[in-house]
């Protein structure tokens, strides 16, 4: 119980927040300031289907497979919920760019509080299976997936996906594992720990309680009970180093119940994961936050690897994706995707999940229209 309580107290810093700053920079690279509050009372929460929060504002009867924009599957982050105020604001911003956008907001439980709780404490192997079934059962998503991709510029075939923080990792994992999820256009992930986290969110230099808590939690990260029940422990990872193997990395390979599998790092890799991910029709867009202190190291969002730390006070020595074991052995197809111009690396000059309206609008214009 003490371990779970310690882990629960760490969640607040990982929730994502929006600010309404507009960018004057060109392209998709943007500076984001501290978050400010939105007037959530103005949000339209009317619905036209039985599940009021999966698909806010647009009903099944309005979807046209040849005229409507591609549906969007969106997955929230740690400690958030699929129908939170921030997520509703995201829906509004995206629809300001893509009118009539059908949005399926992934949930682990229909109850808001339970959904947030499960984003912290659950077995993600089991939850991915359940999400797969629910997504494929959605009538609009099912219809869009069945449309044959014709490769044309005006094609409305397939669906797009967005994942925030750990939701991006799970979105990518869903593509790999969900057998019927075969017609994905673009996948956009924001600050997602694709290659795991090797440390917990940074503590202030004088925050002794935080330092002691992190030390305690990390000391139990490979406990079987923690691996099976604590979500972020399931993507904790020791760096493989430049040679691909070391003692700490072996502990990860021996004990990880989730990330090791979806990254195909175990002894028995699954070729289907590689086949599914490389079959994305459009782009796999990985967005990194320049000032990220929650996903440690931040470049995990770009699938970078790292050397194991010799001491706790030293910084991570990063190994770029193209020099990593993941890329060299092409475990899940990233080398193939890079060679096919399907990988996109973007940055936001802000803290973890500090996303402006301008950020969302620009990514929506580039990848959802």
C-alpha cells in the first residue's frame, strides 16, 4: 500500500494542460507558455448517440464515408480521463479546423473517476485487449476501417490517431496488437515515452521528501505486483547503451511485462507488430517537448536510447534512434518507416504536455484534414 500511495502522489505533474497562446513561429515548431484556464462553461456537450462521451457532438447518422473527414481515435494521458474538461477543449479546437470530425475518445472505464484511476493503476496488456474490442465495435470506426485505401489525395479511407503522453505509447501499441485495426492514416503522439522512462519526474534540489519517494519507488519498480498493476512501471526501462545490452537492461528484459513486448525487445519478437506499424498509410509523427521533465529522458518521445547512468547526478547520454538497437535490428519497423519517409520528428518548446491552441490547430491542419 505504501508503494501505491507513493506512486499516486507523483501523478499530478504528468497531466497535460492547454494554453491559448498563438504562435508567431513558422512551421509546426512553437513556443508554449504556462497554461491558463479556459472558460469550460462554454463547451458544447450535447450528444446524439447512446455513449455521450466517446463521440461528443456528432452522431453516427451524420458520418459519410466518402465526404466526412477521417474519424479520429484519441487517447488521453496519465491521470486524465477521456471526458475531462481539457479533453473537451481539445475536441473543440480540432473541430474548429476539421468541422464534423468524428472523435472516439479512448476510455478504460466509462466512469470518469475510474477511467482516470485506471490510467494510473491497471494491467495494460489486459486493457489494450478491451480497448481493441470497443474501438472495433464502434460503428463509425468500423465503417472507416473497412473502406479500402486508394492512396488518392482525396481519399477518406481509414482513421487518424492522436495520443497524449502515455496515450501515444498505448495508441502505437494498439496499432501493433489490435488485429482489426488495419487502416491507419496518421499517428500523432505528443511527449510519449515510446522507448520508456528511465527515471521518475525530477525533484527540486531541496525537496528531500520527493527524492526519498523516488528512491523508494524505483527500488520496487521490478516487483511483480508493481509491474502488473502500476501503469507507468510497465513502461519503465533501463537504457540499452550503445552495444544494446548491459546488466541494467537485462533486468528490464527479464521483468518488464509490457514495453519489452510492444517494442519487440524480448527473445521472441512478434513480426506482426512490425508489419502492422509499417502498414500505416501516412505518417508516424513523434512530438517532443523541449523542456520535458516528466518523460525522462525527454528524447524517448523520439525513440532515442541512452547509456545507463553511472551516478545519479549525471545526465543521460543519449543514443540517437539511428544508432540504437531498436533501429539497427529494425525490431518494429522504424528503419523501414524512415526509409519510406513515414517518420516525422517535431518539437514544442515547452514543458511536458504544455500545448497551445496554436499547436493543436497546426497539427490538425497538417495531419487531420
